[in-house]
C-alpha cells in the first residue's frame, strides 16, 4: 500500500503530467483548427476563380473534389473539438477511508487477492448540460478503482469482487465494461461502478425480402462504462448482400467511434463525412439510413436520433407516442448542405422513461407494409391494444401483425426491435 507521503508525491506528479498533456492536446487542437481554416479559404478562393465553359465531366469531378475536401475540413474540425474536450477532462482520485481500506484489503487478501491501491474516482461537474445526452455527465455515480492482482492460478471473476465490494461498502456495484472479467496474476487497475437504476431487455424479429437470402437491415447494441446503452439500426440502400454490406459498414464505424468515447453527434458527422468521401469507380456511395436510440440507465432518459430512418414508438401502458424526425440518409449531403436543408445529423428528441416502458424501433420495410392500413397510425393503434409482454414476444407478434396486413408478402427487408425498460429499484 502507498504511504501518505507516497500518495502525495503521486498526486503531484499526476497533476504535472496532466497539465503537460493538456497543453499538448490544446496545441494539437489549434493546429487542426488552423489547418481546417486554411483548407476552407483555399476552397473559397478556387470557387471564385472557377472558369466558365467547362465540360460537364469537369464540373462533376470538381464537385466530387469539393465534397471530399469539405469532408476533410469537417473531420479536422471534429478532431480539434475532440482534443479540446479531452484536454478539459478532469478526474479526482479520492482515497477510501482508512476503515474501508482495511476492510476491503483484508477481505480480498483472504481470497488470495492483493490490493496495492484503492480509490474513488470523481468527475467534477462542468457547469452545463452539454454532454448529458452522450454519457459524459456521471456526477453522483460511484466509481471505485482497485489496483490489484491475484496469487492464485485459477483467479477470481471480477464480478465476484464487485459482489464483495457491494457487501463491504454497502453499495450496489458492478464491473465496468472496460475492465477484464477475470482478476489477473499481473498487476492491473479494475473499475467498479454503481449499478444503474434501470435495466433493459431487448427482443428482435426479422424478415428478409422475397427472393433474397440476406437482409439489408443490421442492428447493434452498445453499452458504455458510464451507464449508457445505445441501439443502432441501419437500413442499407437497396437489398441483398450489397445493402447488408453498406449497413454493416455504417454500424462498424459507429461502434468503433462510440466505444472510443466520441459523442454521438460527432460520430454521426464523421461517418457522414467518410461516406461522402468514399465511393466506387462508378460513383456509387453508401447511403444507408441510421436510427439511434441512446438510453441513460441511471437517469431513466432516452434520446432518439434519426438520419433518414423510419419512425419509432414509445409505449407507456396504453399510451403510444410516435417519434419521427425528417431528413435524408447518410452520405448524401455535406455538413453545410445538411444544415441549409434542415438536416438531420444533429437533431434529436429526448424523453423520460419509467418502469415498464417499451421502445419500438423498426426499418422502413415494416411501415411500408402497412400502407393499406394507414402506415404509422396503424402501428400506433396496434401498440395501444397490445398488452405488455416480453420484448422478444412483442417483436415477433408485431412482425406477424405486419405480415398479416401485407397478406404475407415481404416486399422489403423488415426488422423490429423492442426494448423493455424496467426499474430495478421497485
């Protein structure tokens, strides 16, 4: 265990390193911002010097080059913002009380686990709500770090340690998703976070378009270490393997960025820029839709974002609300153009959640099959009459209802996702 003097020295060194790193990050942020500005000035100058009487092919090539450079400028601006935010992050490490420290250390030692250091991790409030929707605001959520190792070959599961800490400290703790699931023989730092108030159970049902073997719809569920659960549903343009590859590409990029700690809006902007700058020889682009639902499991709140995606529905008892946002799929409009046309990349709808709420997300093939019954209105009526069930059963019943309405025809890929939200404290 560290002595008091050793801890003070470690804290002083950490402050020095943090200040040094913060200065470097801010310098990098300024560099990216300046580089983006110079690119934009160059683009403006070239636009002013554009020649008259150029061929259609030259116009198309210049347009493609302009879009690619706009995407590059946008990415540079995003990187600058990321670095500036990272430089502003501050963590406070607070030692456990001597009594708590002795209790935890002795209990784990009996299990063959040696604790070298243990501390609370606090994130001071930033004074605004800018990051609340992206999981950065975790004020009041207990996080405990243990620097430890095991002396037994078999080792212990990290969740076993979390259960012991819950009993010893009187807090409901779980292993952070960023920590290993097994205590290793070599030293390492393991994080244990307060269990969220709400739990989510998901269910899904899918139907592939007639004469196709692969669905162009794909979805993913990502859980962060800060109590956020993000559900992504992407519908690739067209159908079959090509559409499936497009929607998978969108999900893969979003997953990597969200897991790396990017804000959802920032990740959407970067993915859109990447799709704008990509394309095959024939000029084909990936223009998939993206439906994003982010749930804060501590606060009981969800945020909907839609980029060309179909409506979602929030069912609370017999009341059903339709959640819709206008806009085009990814990879069509550059950032500036999207804003001019009431773009979709940064629009969102927030709702509070209570126990036994259900969130229903679906691809547009589901609602298109209800054209004879009234599209979204038909879905609202059916959900209002549906009694609460297990999410998996609800998803299957919803898809069967849609197939009955379409007389069994599957003219487009269909995907239904149901998220059941339950209060674990009740």
